[in-house]
C-alpha cells in the first residue's frame, strides 16, 4: 500500500488497518515457522506496510498538535 493512499484515510481507519496488518504479519510468521510459507519476502512487505501506516498516524497526530 502506498503512503499517498493512507493520507486520505481517517485516524480510525488507519487504526483498523494497522490492527489488520499486524494480525496478517502474525499469521505469516506462524506459517513460516510451520514451514507452510515459501514466499518469505511477504513478511518484509507487511512490515513495510505497517511502517507506512504508523508514519501516517504519527504525521496526522503531529499536524493536529501543531494546529492547536
């Protein structure tokens, strides 16, 4: 998911997306440990997506703090 797509989402949507991505990452880790997942690059992609969401959340909070 591109960062530009995240800027149009609300904070609640970002929180929900973050929870969803973290659950998906946990499932990927379980699959790797069980030997079911051969595409291990998906883990790093999921981590990158989580970082994008966290960056968007922090930027939004920073902007709101500066406006007040």
